[in-house]
C-alpha cells in the first residue's frame, strides 16, 4: 500500500523497479522491519513481483491492532458475527 516515509519503518517496504500496470509491480528488493530478510537477498538475484491489493487491511504488529483484526474478521463471519454483535449490544461485561 502507498505510505508516507514516516510510516515506512513499521512495515516491510518493497523496492519497486517497475510499475507493470493494473496494480502489478516489479520488485528488486525488500527492506523488512527490523532487518533485511531472505526475500531481499533473493530479489538481488532473481525477479520478484508484487501485487497492489485493493480493500481494507489490518496491521497486526502490536497486541491491540491484532485484536482489532481478529474481531473485525469474527464480526464479518456468518456464524460468529451475530453472537459477537449480541454480546456487544448487551448490558456490558459481566466477567463471565
């Protein structure tokens, strides 16, 4: 996803060599947090491609964000979503 330089230290950031159109990118490296990984070394020798993903995504890099991602997924699930919505609409936490 596009991001500002101030946010780049929080994520793995591709080194884009070429925009192939329709969201496809030619990637020549990856700067990963916190250290460069195997994908960066591989990209130095072979072609690596990426795809820009449309839609919403969740950061799971900290416990709070991970919980938000889990709850969002559960709320969208046809079996678990209704039960969670009933719980949220109740009189509050009961400690049970």
